[in-house]
């Protein structure tokens, strides 16, 4: 039976929703696929549910091909497993927490590593049981601070999450590769361009991680790509550090009054005048050391003030810093933080703690000091002297100051050299559409998932975790496939195969339409039939363009002669075909 | 491709789970269909997910046949709509409530009347849009005080909930009937016996309601049925009240000291001795008026003490009282309640407030007094005198005391007359498997869902609400279809059509098994293939019996001669068939 628009639960809207920031959100609401219920939380209308089912079907097929079995976990889970792994706290405000009537803490799961691990522990005990890959397609919850872009980042969203279990590293590699290959097949079937980029695995506690990023201006991620094939998320990008150099020939550092240096350039100019380098090379902004004061906020609320020194021609990238200090969140230090650390002289903050440093005791602030990888031993710097109105020129790393650690804190810029020597990188905006992780043994160790190996020895299982955002992918497909008139679904996920429109008032039009519909359904096509009697052809065409079924059959004046029009929504081409031939076009 | 047990994610258990109270729970866990995650919260393993998908498919087919369209709402919803209808409070502890990071109140929806109403309000405006029936199959949440019976009463469970929208009462009747008919078809397809019983519609604020109850000893409901065809949930049962009678000829009531009447019978004996009836009929226990003190707890926590008088040969049925006073909860008054009402003399509580009553001012307690429908004007009663050690004999309803209202408070007993005159009823235990409600205009009025009618006048929409517990039905099917060895699935919902078992070590067995599997799959049968090499035939047979696929093919010694055994799990019959013929048995 065709779906008849005369009684289908569908209303297209003339106006864009006022809260829509991106095209997919705007069109999916206007065309009657979804409706907002709360920020980042949507209801699925019949059209949307059909597309979602097709997206899920393709993912299921490829999971089955990858040897994974489907299970389904509850969204509402007890606190304990997440407490054991620390994620109950690490998720911070992003986790929806609640208590049941007995006062037991529960959560709405943002991801399910813990309970998958426990399930396998519950049922498996031998290496013979492995490898195992299991997955679910399930609604997840994350209390995003700012849910934006409709389905692109919801607070309730559907995800395919798979988990692999092996007892050898080689086994994990193979399971990881099988999921990675499945992801490539899935995104290809959806017609989605993607880059596989190195990602930081830290947050999940794992050892290896890659993201599938779809290049798009609405993306929230940025990745780098070199001509030579290096790709990485900017959070995972590694800076090439220069080699350490011998400092014995370098002159001593000196501290100068620098009253009239409001900008880095004026400071550099003063350094070139007052303390020219012995090798004649001029000081530049890249030789200044900008010390930025930040606050690390641990999941338990502990607040630690730190300073990070980066070259003056760079900015600190807070997201990169967060990767380094995860699970802590990072923010700029506020007035209260400075008030507690009087040793920090705003505008003149310098490094400290090297014995015999030119900066002396003024540098004792009692906070940890980190630097960019470019600050290697033997490099010379212009930087604050920890006194108002004074800077140090020619301060040498390793000689005049030491650091607590190196962190990847500077922003990544187009033209930066790829760490593998494959040339300069470009920066590309992208949306994460898939993520594969080698978790390793972290979860299995904490939760006690061990099996007996061939020698009867208990070994800890090694795991992988693999996620695809089902609802996000649907939105990305919509984002990519549309024009000014509306959506243009690829055939693989279109809500219907053919949209048949009866135009005009003659009974022959409706009779012919029924014939066309019957013929199409006999060829196993899913048909949306616009059989509305009191709606103008213009409105019907507009609805068809907005809804975006890839093929439209217009039954109108030609019906009396057995002719209908076949309209390709994507190319806009129209072709006259006979009623007898119409089904054959889709065979 | 067949599912091969050698690598399927399935482990059957030898031991019953310790927390299983009912057969379905015990077998579904042991056979590897579900695993408990928290009280009343389960994960679905691959076998269970397959059965659930088949249950859902049948429900979807019948919803489509009933003209309903599928949508899908989030589980996590904002408080406001539920606040407007009062259900945010009425659900009491049964509602999972939480706050998001901004402090907004949210809930995990126990049912979705509010948001369906708002969705239709959002999109529809004319009578021409109606009728409309929409449904979802979705995970719901209720924080049951005692989740029991595995899937029979979970805290997270899957439900099919449908809602109909009409603008005339006749339209609602038709929509209601269409869903009711669909439910009959659904339960018939599942092979589930059911009784359609009148239910109380009060809790949902509606006008008409019927429950589909499956007769089973594990049921939590009790319903009545008369030989003449009357059926009702005991909560909805209506007592036949005797006609009111003239009291002018009755003697005056009198108060007696009743020191030695510890039981109703001794009290009745004393009445027959002290105050014999003028008509010679003896007093019986049914002539005593037992006044029970209860506390009504409103959703806002308000506690009200009331008294209810029922004939002394009956007990108060708290569930029936709750229906009368919903959404208040009802419990027996405690010592604290009695302490606040010194007029209530325990063991001697009588009615009060009739002008000139024999009980006089001693009866002034200031609480509301209700009675069973049998306490009509002109009936005579033996009851407490509101003084320790004293009872009133021959107190006449209407003459000596009045009441605030009649309530259906007494328990229903086998042999009670059906209210429609169709004879005495029997009492049957049942499990609710479906519920259809005529909500009427309550939700539409509160939430402002109106449409323009044929005359351009705004009219309030009238609604129905129709629910089937998907996961509960799966459990009821399992409850009904099993034996001492395990589950025996009906073909309509079995996880697989055929379970092929290779027994023995000869290669011919495995080669023949592959042939059988291929032939079965070519006939579109879903096959579970036990290809395990190091497992004994006994274990394989035991697993097959536990898992409960309806047909089992045993490939063993006969394989060399091209013979296999076809085993009917339900009847236990085994039949030898040739490999060439085996697929034909399922054609």
C-alpha cells in the first residue's frame, strides 16, 4: 500500500524554525522529518523515522559483515561501574545523573564501555571465546553545554557503539581493522566523503584512536592534512621540536626596564636595540615567550593554577591543552586566581625555578610551569621578568630556567610541518562521523575482565570501542544533499523511492496515478503518493522539492494519452514516459 | 548466512538466576536472551533482540493495518507539559525525575499523552486533518516500588503507545474500535488468550477504558467474569446496591454496653439477644458496619484521614479505594493519625453527624465518612457507638446517620452478582497485556488542542490512548510456552525458524549439516547452526531445548546415508527425513 499524503501524518512548514543554525536542521524541521521537544532533544515524525531506519539498516548490514553481533543495553544504568572507572566524575556536567525512589544513584549512559565489559566478564572465561565484537544501536544522552545544529549535536541521540574483546594485541589490531574497514564501507554507501585522522585517545584511556571526519564548514572539529598524506585532528597534531643546542657560547641574559613596549613588536624592537644577538640574527615575535596562566579544573572540582609558555607568534589552543590535561577542564585564569598568586605579575610573567637564574627569587610562584615543544634546551627567549615594567632578554632554556613538562599547547597553523616529514599541512573543518579506539586493557583491568589463555594463565582482555553517530550521520547526509528548494536524499536512505504527484482535477489523472503507484509497488518501490484533491500543483511540487524523494512522477494533462513525467529531484531533469514504461525505469 | 554457535554471542547457564520469581524470567536469563543490569532493568542479548524485533514487527503490521503512523518521541522530556496536566506530581515516586546542567526539571517519560497532544496542536488546525492515529514503539520508564518478574514489570520497558485524535465523539468511538480490533488481531497472532474487561478510566482522566488481560497465575490483576459474559477488572466492578426502603416502621436504635464482644460473631449474637429485629430476621455479620480508618495521601503530600463503612463480612480493598480517590494514594491510618483524631475510638468507631442521632455529640470527629454502596437509606446496622465498650444496634442509614459519599470500597468475591444482571461472577488472575482508553477532551483542553470544525468554530479535540507492553508480551509468551527443559517459541516470534545440530566427529556430519543449512536458507528459513566441534550431543540437545527454536534438525549417524532427524520442540516428535527433503518440510 502506498503512503497517501491525503491522510499521512506530515505537515511541511513555510517558515524556517527560528532556532535553526544549520541547513540540515532547518530543512528537516520544515519538511516534517523532526520536531524539537527541548534543547537538543527531538521527536521523529514518520518521514524522519523512515530515513533513520534506512541509515540503521545499512550500519547493521556492515556490522554483520564485520562479524559483530547486535545486543541492546538500557539507557538508565547504575552508578557503580562508572564510579569504578572514574567516569561518573570525569564526565562532569555532561552526564545526566538521577536517583531512583530508593536513593540509588543512576545515570543516562553517554557510552557503554563499562557495562559491555561487565557483560563479557559475566559470560566469558576462556581465550577460546575470543575474539568477540558486539554492538548496539541505542539512544544515548549527553548534557551538552550548548546543543547546536539540530541533530548534529543533540543531548539525546542515536549511536551505533561496538566493542571488541581480544586477548592479544594482534587480535585487537585485527578487530580494530575489521571495524575500521566496516566504517569505510558504511560511509561510502552513504556517499559521505571522509578523512581518517589520528585522534587523541587520552580521554578514553586508550592507546590508539582514529576519527572519521567529514569535511564540512558546519563541522566542529579541525584537522590537518599534508600533501604527503599525513592527517590528524588538531588535538592529536604533534609539533616538530627543534634539536637541543649547546648554550656555552651564548651571552648571559639581562633584565631591562621596558616601559614603552605595549606590543610584542615594540618589545622585539627594543631587544634588537638593547641586546642584539651575537650571531646577528634579529629577534622576532617567535623568540618571545608568552606565559599564559590557566586554571585546570579536575572532575572533583579541584582548581589548579598553571602557566604555559608558548612562542609569542602563537596562541594557546585550549582544546589542545585539555587533551594534555584530561580529564581536567581548562579555562583562562580569572582575577581571583591571580589574587591568590601575587608572584604572577600580569604582563610580565616569566619562567622561574632555575638555580642561579637571572630572575632570582622574584620568580618563586609555587605553580607548575609548562612550555610548548619548541622551547628546547639552548633556545633563547625574550620574556617577562616577574616584575612590573621589566623583561628578560636572552633567557636560555635549560640554562636560565627549567620547566615541569612539555605540552602541546600552541595552536596549529596552515603551513606547519607535518610530524612525519610529509610537508606542510593545511587546516580543514570537519564533522566527526565515526571514531575508532584501541582502548587496550584499561577497562578490563579496572573491571576485572580476564580469561584463561592457552597455557591456563589468567590474562587481561584488550578492548576496542567503535562509535558512529546515527542521527548525526543522517543530519550530515541532509547537510550535504540539498538545494534552495529543499532536501535531495540519496537513494540509499531516501524515505521513499518515488513520489507520485497527481495534478489537476480530472478523474483520469487519479486513475492513472493509481496505475502508476500499483506498477511501482509491484516493482518493490516504496511510494509516497500525493493524492490530495484540493491542493494546487504548485504546492504539491513545492512539497515534493522540500521533502526530497529522489524521483518524482508527475501525473497531469498527459494522463489521457498515457504519458507521465519523470522528474529527477537531483538534476532537475524531466522526461516524458508512458505509464506502461514508468516502472521499468526503476527496475 | 546462518548464525553459527561456534562464535555466536550466546552462553546458556546451568543455574537459575537467584532473583527469578517467575518462569519466563528464569528461562530468558538461563537461555541467554536477557541479562539483568539493575532492578527491573535488563540488557538484551542477540537471541532476545531477535524475538523482540519479531514481536515489534507484528505490532507494527497491525498498527499500519489500523491506519496508524509511526513516530518516535524522546524518553527524556521537559517537566512543563506534565506539570500542566498535573501528572508531574500525580506520578509520585513512580516518576524518574532529574535536572539538566542548567537546573531545568526533566523526566523520563512513563507515557506520552502530553507531548503527542502538543505535537498535533503544533501541526494541525482543521477538522479536515482528522481523524489521526499515531503510535510509537519506545522505551519507557517507571520507578516501580517493587519491580518483579523479570520483564513482566520492569523499570525500563518497551511499549507500543498509540494516540488517536478526533473532533467528534463518534470519531473517537471509531478510532477506539480500530485500535481495539488491532489489539485482538495482535494477541491472536501471538497465540495469547485474553479477556477484554472494563477498567477504571479515572487515573487517565478518561471516560471509557478496557483492559486486555491474559489469564495467568503470575498476573498481578484480578478480573471478574459472569457466565452471562460480563467482565471487569475488580477495580472497575460495580456493586449492585439494594433499593432504599422506608424506615418509618423500624424501631429506634439503641446503644448497649458490649464488653464481651471480641469478634463480629459475638457482637451479632448479643444484638440478636438484646435487640431482636421486629421482622424476626436474625442479625448477621453482613448487618454490622465496619468503619475502617484510612489515610489519603495526595500527590502534593497532603494527608487526609477518612473513614469508610463496609459490611462486616467484607474487607476493604485498598486498590478499589485508590481508584475512587485517585490520584491520591491510600493506606491504613497509623497511630499518629489516630492520635490527631481523639474522636475515633478504636474498635468502637461509628458513623456520625445525623441530626438527632442516637450517637449524639460523641460522634463529632471532623473527618469525612464514606460507605459501601450496600449502605442505602433504610438499612439497619450494628456498629460502634464512638465510646469504648459500647455499640449501637439498629442504627438506620439515612435516619440515624448520613454519609459524605458512596465509594466502591469492599472487596469483590466469587459469587457476587454482576451489575448487568448476568449472574454471579468468578474471580480470575490475569496479566494486563493491553489497555485502551477513551481519554476524551481532558488533555486537549488543558493543553489547548483545538481545531476548526465544518462551521469554522473552534472545537476541542477528543483523544484516545492505547498501550501494549512489548517486553511484557514477550515475557507472557515465554511464560506460556515452555516445559521443564526450556522455552518453546511459537513460530511467529521464534528467534530462528530452525536449529540445526551437528552431532559426532565425522566430517560427513558437518558437510551434511552445511548442505541442510544452505537448503533451509534457500527456502528463506532463519537458521541457528550448532557447529561446535568439541561439545557433546547431550549438551547440544540440552541447549536446543533450553533455547526453544520450534524445529530442530539433528545431523548425526544417518548423515552418511543422507538421513537427518526432524525434531518438533513442542510435541517432542522426531521424524527421519532425507537431506533432499528437509527444506520441503518448511516450504
